[in-house]
C-alpha cells in the first residue's frame, strides 16, 4: 500500500517555512503588565484625599508610599507621576488605610502611625534628610541647620533645603516643619509659603509666634527649673511661650548663662 | 542604540526603574511564544506572567555585570520555555505525542467545524488553514515543537536556539529539519483525511 499516491498534493518544505514565518504575533492581554508589576511589587496605585490644603493624590506601591502631590485632576497627577518616575500609576480600588486618612485630614496625629515609604531612586543623603524630618513632632518646627547637624553633615544646610524640596511624599514626611533659623517660614514645594503656614497653623505650631520670636532675634528659650534651653516650639509652643522662659539669642549666650541643650529637641550638640 | 540594546545596561543600573519597560517591550513576543507552545490563551497568559516574575527575581539576584552581558531576548525565551515545560509536566497538558490518537483530531481541525460546506478558495479558508497549521504544530512532540517555533516562527538563529534549549548545534539542526518533515507529513495526512471524508 502506498498511501502517498492518494494525497491530493504534497506540501513543500518552503511553503511550510513561509507559512510559519507568517504566523501573526499575538497581542498580550492588557491585564498582563499590571499583573506582573503587582506580583513583583512594582505597581503603583493612588488615592485622592482631602487635606487642609485641598485635595491631594497619594500613590503607593508594595514598597510603600511613593508620591504625595497636589494636582488639578487625576489625569494631571498621573502625568506628574509618570514624569517623575517613568512608570505608570493607576487608581486604587481599595479604600486607603485609616492611618493615612486621619493623618491627611488633620495632620496633627497623636499616634504617629508608622508608614512605609517607597524612596527608591533617592540618594543616601536625601533619604537621611527625609528620615530626620520624620522625627519632628507635630506642633513643632526645626531649622534646616538642625537636620544638617543631626545627620552629621553640618555644612550641608543648602543641600538639606534642596533634598526637602524634592521630598516625594510631603505631608506624610513633614518637610513643612522645617523652617529657617531666623524664624522665617521659608519655602514649600507643595504650594509655597502660604500652604506651609496653613499646615503649621492646623498642627498648632503658631507660625506667627515663631516669626515674631525670630524677628526679635530669639533662637532659644531657657527653662529655669532644669537649666536647659530649647527650640521655641519644643513640647508645643503654647506651654513654652506662656510659661516663664528666658530668651537666648544664641547657643553661646545660653551656655554662658549656665544652660545646657535640651535632650528632647537637641538645639545644639551636647558638650 | 535601540531600546533592546540599551535595556540590559539600564536594568543593571536600575532594575526597579526599568523593569516595566522590559515587560512592555517583550510582552507580545513572550505571550505569542507561550500561546504557540500551549495553544491556550489562559495558559499562555499565566506562563508569560510567571516568566516575567521569574525574570525579575533572577535579575534581582544577578550581579550587574551578568545582567549587562545578558542576551535578553534569548534569555526570556528560555525562561518562558522552562515555565511552559514545568506546567506541562505538572498538568499533563496537551503534551501530545506523534502516535497519540489526538492526531486525527488535529487533522480534523483542518475542516472548519461550523462550516461543513467548505468553500475551498475563500479567504476564510486561508485563515482557517493558518489556524489549523498552528494546531498541527501543537501536536508535534515537544522537542520538535520548541525547536520549530524558536527557529522558524520567532526567527532566532540556530546558535540562539541551541543556547536556549541547551543542546548541541547539531541536535538543533537535525531537530529543526525533522520538525519540518514531521509537519509536512501531518499536513499531508490532514489533507488526506479531508479528501477521504
């Protein structure tokens, strides 16, 4: 039996190869990329929340909160995000954690929830600056020089300002609590000085009082009882200003009077 | 420099920052490849997904010199192939041998099931033929199928195929040749079945 003879026609190898080459490329389903990014922890999603300075958008990935920013619309936020990180961000369907909601609404939060931040792409220095800013309690402020000294780079005051200006997660890392040594409120990446004042007011840090003291050349306030000197907002500005405090214009003046730096706000290196 | 050439260096520098680009760039190719191997869209999507996740984990662990020297396309095909093989092994999915009775089924697939009155010269039939050719490819034994797809459908060089399959060049050459012969045979048989029916 010769089955071959009954075949209608023999296909050539060339025809087979040509047919194989013409196999159309399949389009990957649109769900593939987000699913992969989600699984490896690189997908970012965002919420829109109301804050004391208007609506803000908060993006996060599995690594942590990656961006906080004001924007006119979701579309604009998505563009800003892509421009900064070169990757996409999608609306989050799940509700934001209560910790973030409370923090954003009032900013003044007694519990100080531990939040994870996604600070990939920042330098070691920038990260150190932001982590230090995170230590400033609500209702208080610190000068740029304080951060520079605390992270062991006392000469890098200007760079501290630049790093804070690049803070990808303002509000949550409270760079608005860092002011000038002379008490002036200084700049703010998220809407300028006006918004910075609003935030400090909401937190009870009394920007007017800070400015007034600074304007009079007062840098520190001394506590007679313990013979320690502090930044004016240490422990909350109300208690300090209202009680009987001795004003100092410089660290030297305070030390000469026999005062030592407070261990809470660390206005100077202990010596 | 094309994106494809630039990718290994940028991945070595900033994996998390550039990984999305890698996925966007290769997702159609890996999905197509997985689909040709499995002939099932759900399986293909899962395979492609797993392959990218594995690639990410591997890149995360590799020193940057190793990432920089990767032949990305061949490496990704290799991972996809391994993921597919593992799935097939686990699920006994569509691993069809030449002697399996499924062959008749595949040959029958040359007929359009919802179009019993065949219109031999229509464009429609051409499309079906191509789909059916893919079905026939899927019935080839795995060693022929992956060689044939990598070499002739994806258009990789014999050397690249040898590296992906971890086989000597000679084996790849002969498998590629035998795969074409086997496929011709399958086509002839399916036409034969067509004529008889």
